[in-house]
């Protein structure tokens, strides 16, 4: 009596249609037949044998044969799709901690008079310009501090993975 081992995980077993070929491999191997038919019928001179049609058909046949091979239990087309998805994925992710998705927003009440709105906008722009000027002054003082040859700064990595910048005076 013949016995067969039934795998515990049935979803990982591929269906074999013809011999050791699955449906995807069969579809890939049928493509050259349809391609050759289209080339023979559509390219000039139509419905007649020409050498360049044979060359095109052989090239497509070789490419499809290579794509239908198995490497480490997977079809080459699957490997190519995995490589393409890997190379085309996003490589840099920018996270914005100020994103408002799924957050409760507490918006201020709208002002009823337009004069009050204009006055508020003017004060906000004045505050913003003052903040920008302060930031530029801080950057300039930091740049002068870094360019000072009497002071050396070093990066120190903390025990918990933090990055600390240390400024030390150079001893002469």
C-alpha cells in the first residue's frame, strides 16, 4: 500500500499541473506561443516567414524559459518581483510628530469682528519676525562659538544612546 506524507502547513504546498511545473510556470511558457503568433501575423511582411521574426521569437522563448526556472524552490519571476519591490520602496521616511491624524484638536474660538482679527494677525506676524530674528542671532553666536580656535567641541555618546556635545577649552 502506498503512503503519502501530508504536510502540516497546507498553504505552503504548491499545486503541480504538469510534471513539476505550477500554473505560473505554465503561463510563462505559453507566452512565447502567443507572441510568435502575433509577430507572424502583424509585422511586415505579414503571414510570411522572415529571419527577424524568428530571432524575436527565439529571444522571447529564451527569456521566458529563464523566467520560469526555479531557484531555491521559487520561480525566477518571484525573485525578480521581490527585488523590484525592494529597490522601488521608499528609502527615507519622514515622521512629523505634529501630525494631526487621530488627535483631538482644541481650536480657539473664532473672533467675530474683522478689526480684531486684523489686529491679532499683525501682532502674530510681529511675534514671528521677532522669533526669527532671535533665532538668527542665536545661530550667529553659535557659529562664532564653534569657529573660536580656543574652544574645542566633541561629540560624546551617552550610556543610553544619547548624543551630547561637549565644549572644552583648549589648554596651551
